[in-house]
């Protein structure tokens, strides 16, 4: 009654995040019940992504193996400002906001003493090298508003402070569309501390 | 910024049931962030399932291409009783209960005038042929307790009634672990109509 290849597919699906044994069964039987092209397409797309996707050695973003990095090689982007993020997804999120048109540096994580992640485990030396070699005038620290993100920002700031560079960080405050009543007090306290003069 | 092979994988994941665009992105970036063997294994498992899995021409259950059907060829199973279900998953559910050790026949759906599914679209002719050829003494109708399941059961019963066969159906009633207070009235009414003499 146990068909090995079905069990193997269920197991493979259940290694993915948010997919338990039950969802994995449902996906497997869905594929078996439908046109094989669906599953074959997924299979090819999986291989294709490993065959074609690489990391840019400079910024750390995804790039295709054949072409140069779409971010670093974009001549329309400002070469004087560098945005430091922890993950590739953060870079994608910032790009989708269209609010930054400079260069990126992806650290590959945040400093986390509890999880045993030290500065050496991240692309921090590469960042300092890039700053030393480059013509940047501003470094934007766009790290998570979490304890680890804060630790990482403080670490970077302590090493970059004193140079001619302008070191900035993205604002902490009330997220768009949120009512004050339901906002936690740390966010409110940060938003108050970061208050600015009102202008039209 | 749009990397074609990443977009393709996101799209392929989002064709699966219960996986929206956001989950598909999360799965894709999870795979890109982890050991490629995870995704390659999923890719191979997907192809493997199509290469190795077939349907048993007799009962309709999954079988490997090389071997005979694990249900039909099992000599320990009773050949006198035949359980009729609509879907393969129903067969798996019954098998996991260990309460039936006879033969199966999977219809491939239920009669549904609203969805345009007529008896001709299901493996009903094959069922009648199998009953005519076989040595069955009991046909167990194990169809969903839904309108379409009921329609299908009535249709089969109307064609099989009058023969020497014992036609039975699985009981409708209160599911295990349920409180009467929270049970819908149709279930309660069916459970009452199907009441049996109390025995220790």
C-alpha cells in the first residue's frame, strides 16, 4: 500500500517551511490528480533556479550566471550611497518601495550572540573593504528593528564612525495605516524620539 | 531586478493548491537560501512520481508501473466484498482505519448534475462489469455524506438492487469525539434513524 515514489514526494514537500505532512500529502495527490505538466514544470523550475542563479560577489544579491549583477551594473544608480541590509529579501523589499536608488551590500544575516553569529560569519569585512575602496559619501543602515538588527547597526556604526562618511539609518516609527491605540510602547517611544519639525 | 528563473519557480509553486504568491516567494527564497540538495530532491521526486506511478486498470488505485496493484494482488484480502469509493484518497483513508480487508473500486468522482458529471464520466460501467464477472457477495458503498455522494449511492443502488448481492453502505452518524450540542441537525437526524439495539 505504501508506494515509494509517492512517499518520497510527500517527504520532499514536507521539508519546505510551513508545509506539514498533511499539506504535503494534499499537494502530492493534487499533482497526481492533475495534468503532469504542472508537476514537471515545477520540477524543471527547481533545477533551473540552481542552474542559473548565483550570488553577486560584490553586493551579495542574486544574479544570473551569465550576466553581471542587475543592481551593481545599473548605470542609473547613484554610486555615492550604499545601503546595508541583512538579507536578500530586505533588498527586494526596499527595491519595491522605489525609495532608494543607490548601491547595496547584503550582510547575509545579523550579529546574534545568542545564535552564535559573530561579525566574522557575515560579509562585514567585505563591506569595510568596499567602503575603503569606494567613493561612497553615505552609508544607509537598513537593518531590522530587532535586538539583533540593533546590535549589528551599533557594531557597524562603531567601526565607521569618525570617517568622513555620513552614516544614516532608516527611521523607526509608527507604520503606515496603524492606529496609535494599538501600537506597542517601544514603537511609540522611538517615534516620539525621532519626531521632526512639521512641514507642509 | 526580475530574475526570470526565480519568477518561474515562484509561478510554479503558486499553481499548487493553498499556495499563494506570498507563500510561493517564501518557498523559493527558502530553497535559494538553503542547501541545493533540498530543492533538487524535490525536483527528482516530482519526476519520479510521474515515471513510476500508474493507475490499476481494475480498482483504479495507484500502482507502480512494474509491479501489480498492491490491493488487487494481495492474496490476504477477501475477494467476496467490494468497497466502492469516489476518490483514491478515500481508499487511503479506509485503509488507514484497518476496518476493511476486501477489494476496492474507485469511481474517480461522484455524479454531480450541477458540475456536469454524469455516470458516463465515472468508472461506473467498469464497476458493473466487474460485479457481473466477479464472485462478490457484498458491495459496500462508501461514498461521501454529501448531496453528490448520496446521488451516486442512490444511482448505484437503483442499478444493483434486485440482484443476489448484499448492498450495504457505511453508517451515517455522530463522528467520534463530537458533542451532540455542537452537531448539525441533519447528522443528528441520520444518527437517530440509524440507531441500533444497545449491546455490551
